[in-house]
C-alpha cells in the first residue's frame, strides 16, 4: 500500500538517522550498557509506512515512540512523532553476535511518522513525547531526559554524514517499549510544554 511519502517521492528523505540508547530508563529496561559513544543507525526510506504492523515476516514487532526532527538547511526545522518498529528478538541475537541491526530495524514498515510542524530552535528543549495504547499511558519522555540532546545529535551526525533537506532524525525512545498487539489503538503526541503540537493515531494490523 502506498503511503504519503511513496505517493510523492520528491518528499522522501534520503535517509532516516536513528539514535539508540538515549534515555537511561530505556537502556536499563533492555539490560544494555550506557554506550561510550552515541549509538547511531539508519533506516532506508523504504521503511516508511502509514500502517502499523504487529508482525513482519514471522516475527512480532515491538514499538519505540520517538521525538523526530525533519532537517532543512542543516537545522532541526520541524518536529513530529515517530514509531521505530523493531524485531526485538532478532535484534538481541544480532547484538550478541556483534552484527549490524538492519534486519531487525530497517525492514519495510519499520518507520511511521506523524505530520511534521515547524519548531523554533529555542523551544526544542521543551519538547515531550508520549504514547497511549488503548487510552492508557505507555511511554513518556522529554528532551530533558535525553543523554544526547538534539543539538548534540545534530553536531555528531554532521561530523561524518551530510544531512540533506527532508532527512529525518529519530532521537531514541524513552522507557516503556513493548510488543504490538493487533487491534491496539496507538495514540502518540508531542507536547511543547503544556501545548499539544502533534498527535497521530494508528490501529495495529
Ligand atoms: Zn529507536
């Protein structure tokens, strides 16, 4: 099924840059160590989907809800909310062998995004993300809790990779990740202090 991006290929990002292990409480829930360096991986634009899948291939999918930025002229120009879908079991196997994560993180349908709205640079520090599943609060986090703040993320990416207009940065997930069940209603929000900036709902297939 075509999604908004595929319907208009001119808006496809050249890459989606994802940050891992950016919230201490999430690092602990997966039994990971705080990394010595910022953890970065990529998703291809073919990962973008409008449908929330609960299964891909023969593996159940897990959700991670993340504050996302769209880059314009080298700046974090717009903010949205995204889901980084993960084959957690496979990722755990790959990690234990020291292998790349793409099979667990870059499959078709592994990246979902809301609309993106303009954000003032001074307001980025006040962003908060939340996810409700069937109305119950499941994940909540904010820029304050990030180990690597958005400006640092941008600087570190720029040290070795050119960001093109339209590229998306996923800034990592707070605690509360889990498995997606078919029929569940996901409602993700970005708040700027007390003001609701972005809201997106999906029903899991
Ligand atoms: Zn993630």
